[in-house]
C-alpha cells in the first residue's frame, strides 16, 4: 500500500522533542527520514542524551532495548556527522540535491555558523523546504534567548490563564507546547510542499514555540481585544465543569457546557433545582460546588461514567497513567501498537494519531542505533570505503560499531 508521503526525503538535524516528534509523524506517513547525530566525543552529555536517541554510554544490548521502545526514532535512519568539520558539511551538500525537507532546532544563527542554514542549502537545491523550530522564532528581541516549553507558556500568557486559588499559576508537567510546535511544524512543512507543487520553489518554515502557545490563547484574546478584559481564570463553565473526587478515591471530569447536558445531569441525580444555576458565580457558585463535591462522593468513578453513557451527560473518568494504555477506547483507536521485535519479542509503542482511511500511517522500522546507517548513506552518496575510512579517521563522520 502506498503511503501518503512515500518518496519524500527528510534530513533531520533536530534533537529535542518537537523536531523528532515532527519527523516521526512524517515518517509514519511514508517519508524517508535521515537524522544527523552528533559525534559522542567532544559533545559530552548533550550528544548522549539527544531526544529519541539511545544513549551511547549504555551497553549495546541496552541501546538495542531502548531503541525498540523509541517511538520518536522509528522509521528513520541515523548518520553521525561532526558539522564543525568542513568534510562533514560536504556530506550535507551532497545530500542536499536529493533532499525535500530539512528540519532543525538550532538556536537562531547556529545553522549559518555550521554552514547548513536555509540560504546555503537553498542555493544548492532551490526546492528544499527548510523548517526551523525555536523557542521564540527567527526574529524579535528574544530570539537568542535559551529556554524550553515552560518559557513559551510563560511568555504567551498560558501560565497566567489558570491559577490556583492562592494566585500561583498552574504548572502542568506535560510538554504541551513541545508537542504543539511539532504539529505546527508538520502543518508548515506540508503547506510549503503544497506551495512548491505550484511554484517549483521551496521556502523557509519558521516555527516559534511561543507563537504556537499563543494559539491556545485564542478565546481569551478574542475577549480581550474586543472588550478589554480577560476571561475568568478559575473556570469557563461555572459549576458545570470541573474535576471531582469520587467515592473510591479516584476522579472524574465534567464538562457540561451545553445547557441540555447540564440539565440531563441535574435530573439524573435528582437536583432539578440546579438547572438554572449552571453559570452561577461568586458565593452561590462556591455553595453549589461544595454540594457537588459531596454528591460526587456518593458513587465510584466507574458508576459516574456509566451514568454518562445512560443519560447523555458529559462525564469522563480521570484515568491514572498506568490505566490509559489498557483503556478500551485507546485500544480501539489503535493508539497502542504491539510489534514483533527480532530480539525482544513483543514491543509496545505509541500509535499513529492521524487516521487515514485509504493510506494509513505505518511503522516500518524500529529506531536505529546512533550512526547505524552512516556507511550505507555514504556509499549511496558515492564515497568509496577508503574515503569513508579517511573521513572517520579525520573525525568528520562516525559509524555505529556493533559491540554485541
């Protein structure tokens, strides 16, 4: 079966979560991903802990095991290039004519210093789509500042959008903006490829994690720009939405924003008097919330979820992390893949979240070990075994060495 991005050639310089997850999504849909690894020597812990790459400080057996569970590395090949060496950059320049997409997460200006920036590569191949992911983007007063996902949430106002009752911003230990930036990069790349089909020319896709975070501020920005004030930080649907403890010490989430779903809930629990109070504020809301907390303690999490299915109201169980992967809905959507590994038996990975009816995504290979395909790629570029050996001796390239 033909995959939707079959034949697309991607050169991936990225290291941290947004880039590897972006190229994973492209690879799942058929793109050929060649990720460029740093040599271990001289790069210290940064080279060993690249997102999605098995740590080279581990034994060969442990590297194989980690690669098997590395979803962000699947459907990719790996080559080690020391981009500080001119001979390694020459390898990139040989790859450029056969490359459709370049993906990088260098701090702005680093790609130019290394000689692998958009201007340089587009002179070799004007059809290249070059995607940069950075914290603040390629321009602006903050562009050179370092930082990660939480910094984007802070600058965008996303951390301020929800606060605890004591006024402290709520910090969620989930890489929300890393993942959002990955999705934005995929969209940007596909849009640029679509434009290239019409114009014959590639372009630079500039993805700022902070810009991506601002998309979450759409609703509050609309109110602020129109009326000059912000939405309520402490709840967008009054007492009808929230997280509540249940009798068995677990939690449920309610989101009864639509009046009929709220009314269905109130009737089902014998509290028709609360139907007009869906958007109660102030002391009245606090009083109702207290009553609801007591009400939700009368049933287990599963009993409340059963009620949701019986009376058409919005209640979802708050699954604990170890419960998620065995949930029947998650399983039905094939979001847990079980694959046969040649050495490890059955291995589980995160599934493909974008479902296509005719050309669905597919895991074609497990993540490579670092530098596993250097020899193969170099030979395909026309280098002789003797030249490859000389480049390796000069420190320009590196190769995977089987220690097993």
